[in-house]
C-alpha cells in the first residue's frame, strides 16, 4: 500500500478508545512483514485485555517514532479528494502512523538501523498505553511523538486538569419545589463560579482555559432532581495548585469535585531547520516521561479539524511528514554517533 492507501486502510478500522484491538492486529500483521524483510523484531506490549501497544525495531533503538492508534467517537469511514484524506483519525493520528511507517521504509531502504516504531493505545482518554510503555523502556535516547502540528515542531504543550463535579439534592414533585432541593440548580451555580476562577498565563503557552464538557442529571421535567454531575477540564500552563484550590473553595459544602486526570504542561526543544509552534492540547509525552528518550513533538495535519466532523489530512502534508521524519531520525542517529565518539559526560 502507498501512503494514502495505508492512511485510508487505518481510518476504515474503528478504534475508538478501548476498542483498539482490530487496528492493533492490522498493524502487527503489516509491520511483521516489514520486520521480516529487514531483520527487525516486533512485539505486543500488553496494556489491558484486548489492548496492546505495538513495537517494532531494528537494532538497538536510539530513536523512536511514536503516536497513538485510538480515536475519539464517533467513527466514520474514509474518503478522499485530490487534496485530502477524510475520516475519523485521518489527522489524529492514523495519517501520522502511515507517515511514520513510510519513513521507516525509506530509512530501511538506505540501510539505517537502531530506530523503532511505537504505536500506543489510550491517548485520547488517559494515556494508558504510554504509561505501560514507560514501564518497559528499551534504551531509546530520542522520542519523536506525532500529533497534528501542521508539520511544525512544538516548543511546548499545555497540560490538563480534569474533574467530575457532583451535586446532590432531594427529590420532590416539581409543583412543590420547596419540599425538595434541586441538584441541577446547585450544579449550575457551582459551575458558574468555577468559570470565574482566575486562569493563569504562561509567556510561551499563553492562557489556561476551561471547558465544561458534559452535564447530566435529573429524572424527569416534573421531578426536582436529586443528583447532577458535570465533567470539566482545564488546559493548564504551569503548576495546577491554584486551580485545584479554586475548585475546592467553590464546591466546599455544596458539591463534590473528584480529580480524574492531571498531566503537566511541558516545554520542549526544537531542531534547527524546522519551523516551530506551540500547542494547547495534551499528548502522551508527559506519561512517557523520559523513558523513551528526549521528546520532540511534530506531525502533519491541523488540530483544528481533529475531533470534528470535518476531520481530514492534506496529502501534501502527509508526504512532507515522511521526509521530515526521515530527516529527523537520520539527524538524531548521527547526533548519537557523534556523542558516542566524544564520550558522554
């Protein structure tokens, strides 16, 4: 399969988070053939039942190309026009998987060794695959993580702080609301105050942001609600302590706020010759830590169409990404050889 064909084949496999088995099996079969042709090794790294990371490598990995297999819902299949491949996961991140595989093929054709491909489950929810991979490092010194950055290398990305906020009430007939207590009314009041919490700023990453992502509760229009809940997410730019304290102060005595997920904001480095950017989204890099090496963040596609009904990726950017990944791996392998020649301090 060529680059576009592989992208479409991957997009056409439904792999919403927790349902990555089929796409993992496809990649294992596809990459097994590539490993066999070039004396590589391929492994499954178990994460949960029916959920495995896929790792393939040639020699002792110095550089690892990595991205994720899972997507957000809802699933929809691929199509294409002269300029774009469309479909769920086309830019986030199945087109990136295809570009990384194509780059690996170019590297192997030039007899390069000592690099790996690592494809992970769970990035869209809790980075479960990255956490499992961090527990099984293979000595890689550099990690090229793929997310949609318009083929610009990111100098930083925001973190996340996610809460589930729950309010309790007392059931009553809605004709006599004074006999009950509406959990929904309490939740709305709490959310309004949470939205007033001052949001920190960072010189590189800009302002923190808040999204109220889901609201649910109640039983019927004629029943005073006894429970209501919301899921909220801050995109953080530094220490989240101020936001934690703000949420705790708002909910005190009125509701419960359970912290579900926290990932730190990170500052990254660039590579000479590549244009740079900063991104507001979170990646697997914090969960991987330094277990797979010094991280770089870059990939084709626009984050502004990821997670939308208009998700697509430019065929031109896909092809450019293959060349960028190939050059980056070659550069980093060369840098490692120079480092070894000079002796590490």
